[in-house]
């Protein structure tokens, strides 16, 4: 073997989505199962449509999720943590733009005990006033520290511009915002969002008949109040803005972006491919040109963030003030190249292999695959849509990507936010 010669890159021809078994509990909750015969680990995730897009008051979804584990009828937060640790398990609660989740990891022999703890957290939270005060204090202090970072300020500002400061996807919080959180608001959100009619369950790893039966026994009855009626309101489109804000003088943080679309839009997969070429991985154009060739920055990348109802695209980097103007010019040049010159076959094949290789890794085992399945279901998609995405990425041409760049990647259509020394 000659180690001076790199192995030949092999194209990924096919990706098979793992076999998923989907059925319903007695009360109609969808149960999606990704089994593994050789796995003693169990991952059980309960997902509720209880994120920011469903809350009536700002911060309600995040605060409710955070306080679920901070005290129940049977256990205070300390005793509950001790119980979970005793079984070598993990129970976490999280909340995002559209959904909130409760996730259990444990081994099979302790599943019954851990399931009881999970039930206690879901059905019997007490939302102690003293724990809420601790949460408000910790969160306000943490946010106060974050607001000293240019990158954080730039990100907050560009999402606010894209969606508006009162929109569920665009509002920002401040340390003083936490003072306004009230227990009654959390209880109301909990009662109407954490319900059996607002839930999907994902089981992966060891998933035999006894485990499925115990899940049905635990969650197969109707619980919670009637979910609140929900009507998503589209944001008001803003004219293109270019904003420079004073911040930390060490580096200028740049965010350049625009509103896009969610995963159901026909242009999502082609633009996902285009974004990968532009700045979606270490070998992308922004890194190659602006970091490696020009040396303006240590890191630069582009991202698509997609939610249930909408999505946005942005480019992010931090540069010294002496390279600030040059970096903006260089970013514009790279976008114009994609609009006016076809991507070479070698570069395109590399980006395709990177994406498909990532998906192979994401589907490596049932625990990982459950994340992909959850993403699909949350966005109203299925395994068929996943296969369609693989087909689009595998067959897309340089001409397709040029047309996509001409349609969605015009530099003058992007908002610009920079925070630093001007």
C-alpha cells in the first residue's frame, strides 16, 4: 500500500432508509418504531407541538419545558435527578421553534422504572414558584453574558429583521424579559400543549412487544385539555436592510441572509445542495476562497434554518475590522460566480458525496435514525420524501444550481447585519 496516494473516492449510489413501523396507541397517538435486535439501549421520545409557534406569551414554551423536571407531586428536582441517575438513565426536556420534547435514554432492564419517572414528569409537574425564580435568575444572567458577544447580537438582529420583532420566529428576549414569566402562563401552556391529541412518540433501539405494550398502557389514554386553536401568521416582508452596530472591538461579526421557505417547498432540496457548495462544509467555496486563499477569517459558513412553517438562509463570519469591507466584497463575488459560471463536475461530485455521506452517518443505527424520522414527521414529510431528496441531490446538475443561484442568491436581496468596530 502506497500511503502517499489517497484512496479513490467512491460515489454513494444508494441510501436505504431503515425500516420503520408506525401504528397508534389506543388514544390515537402515532407511535413510530425503529427496532434493533442487537441493542439493549432504549430511546423513547415524546414530541409535542408546543414550541414558540404555539405559545401565547413570549418565552412560555421554553420556560414550561425547562420546569417540567424541576418538581413533581412525588419528587422535588433533586430527588428526581437522583432517581434518574440511580438507573443510569437520562431524561431531558427541550423546546424549539415548533415542538417540545421529553427524551428518555435507558437500558432495557430498567425501562419500567424509568417509564414511571417519565410519566411522573409529564403528568404531575408542579411548577414550583421557587424553581421558576431560580430559572428566571439563571436565564437572565446567562443571556446577559451572551449579549456581550458580537456574533450573538448579529444573529438576533438578522432574524428580527427577517421575521419582525413580534413574530414567533423573530422575537428576541432580554434579561428583563424573564421577569414577566408567570406560573399561570406556564400551567396554561402545559395544559393545552402537552396533550394526547398534540403528540407523537418515537421508540428506537430495543423495542419488543412488552415495551410497546407498556408504552400504550402509560400513554394510551387521553390526557391534557383541548389544544389551543393555532393559526400561523406569515411575517411582513421588510425592505432589504444594511445595519452596522457597535460592539466588541476585537472582531466584526457579519450575518448576511434572507427569508426562504420550509422543507416542503419544491426549491428546498436544490437550494440545500447549492448552500453546501457555497458554504455548507469545510471544503465549500466560502472557506476555500475567503479563509484559505485570502486569509480574511478563521471560519465562514452558510446555513439554511428550516422550521415547520418557514425558513431562512444566512452567511456568517467574524473578521478583523481591517478585513471587514474586503470580506463583504469577496462574499458577493462568490455568489455572483455561482450565478454566472457552471460548477465543475469534480467540485459538484465532492459536495454530493459529502451530503450523502452525512446522511449515511445520520442513519447509522436506530437511535440516530430516529432524529431523521422525527425531522421528517415534524415537517409533514415521510420516508418517501427522504428518498426523493436523495434522488434530487444525486441527479442535480450544475445548470440546475446556476438557475437556483440566479433565483434565490442575489446579494442585493440579502439583509446585512454587522456588529463590531466601525
